[in-house]
């Protein structure tokens, strides 16, 4: 049960934003060859075959974390590259004072990024077609491109802290910070003690799997896999025992806390995380004393089954706190 990827950062609130994004490819068609879906597909294929950006490449040179871009290189260094990592366009001019404040900040952040994103610098005076295609109305203008499409932007010089937040959220929402071509961390060796539990799971023997995980925990109480897996197996056992009739029984007896917990187990066991949490939160809000405490403890147990990294757990925890206090 993993958290979903956050939404794209910095999306404009202007209702014209969606239309502008849809028109980006057509707007650029006069400056770069980005006409339609095939062009994007071709760009993705070229990106897959190209070496990843490198922070060690001299600033301004092609293939680096900071690159100077013109109409001739826009396709390769911006569109194609954006299928590897997010590309941040810095649209500037020599006469622009605020540009000279913002550009060094962005260059510093791109170097620190180590190739996780690319800063593409565009002189708007030298590249009027690009400026027109990108609908630049004022500079400095910063526009982020991911997989051939505009995903975020702002205009004007901003403090380093805000610029850092912009690129941090951009990278988190696109690649999560992964650098193409970087050596993967070595995988930890598999624990052979897990084989018996996994074999039991494959055979549908939940009781056997639970017993196998428990044997591991008896020796190593903090085992990172077994400590989580045993909670999930126990949940699936309870859900299997409760069966679909648990929902009918719980709906018929809304004040029966045990019936509500069985129904929540069944819902969670079938993947309805929000439904399971909502049912127990409702019990907490409606009850007091031992009944409320039983519902609260069971809900907290289900939080542990789903995992604290899941955003649904965070939201339900906040609702639980509000219900209690």
C-alpha cells in the first residue's frame, strides 16, 4: 500500500492555464519540431538513447546541469531532455537587472541538483521565436517542462528560498530526485527465513504464514519485513473470517463496536482503505468511554497495517485527533 505521487507543483490558478498548456506544443511548432503525439514519442525515444545530464559538464555546454539553449538546440536540450529529467527554462536578457539576480541562484541550485534537473538558459533577444512560442510576457520568466509539456512557471525574481522550494517540489512531483544512469544502491540480500512465510502465502495458508513470520520475530523482534508482514497477514485473516456478511451485520447494529471493527477489517482486506478508516472514525465520533477507546485502538492498529507513509493514514490521523479533542 504505497502513497500516490504528488500532483505537479506550481500549477497556475488562472483558468486559462489548462488551455495554455494544451497549446504549448502548437505554439512551439514554429521554433522547434514539436507538432503532435508522434513528435513527443520520438523525443522520448531519443531521450532513452541519450546519456543523462551531468553536473560535471562545464556550465553552458550541452548535456550539463546548466545549459545555454537556442532555437537550434531547444529540441534536444529541452524537449528531449525533459523525458529524462525536468527542465527549468530561465528566460533572460542582458539588459534585465532582475534576471542578473535570479539566474545565479538558479545556476547554483541546478549544480547542487547533480543532474536531477536541468537549467536551460534562453536569451530572449537572441531567440525571439522561442520567446514568442513560450508566450513570454515579461522577464525573468521561469518555466518548467516535463515530458514535453509545460507543468509550472513563475515570472519575476524571487528569493533563493522560494526558488529552492519551486525546484524541490518540481523534482519531487516528477522523478522524485532520481538521476538517470546513476548506479542503483545495492540490494540487501534476501532473508531465507522469509521463504517459508512466502510459500505459505502462495498456498493461501494465512495461518501458516503468520506462524512463520512470528518465528522470525521471536528471534529478531525488529525484523523490517516480518514486523510489517505479520500485521498484514493478521488483517487478512480477520477479513477472511469476517466475510462480506460483516458489512450487513455492522450496518444493522451501528452501536456494536465489535461489529464495526470486523466490518473495517473486511473493508481494509478488500482494499477499501478510506472506507475502513471512515467507519471507525464514525464510531469514535459517536461513542465515549470504553467503546470509543476500542474503536480508536483498532483504528490505530489499521494505520500500522497500511503504513505511516500512506497519505490516507496522515489524513485519517488528523481526523482522529479532531474527533478526540
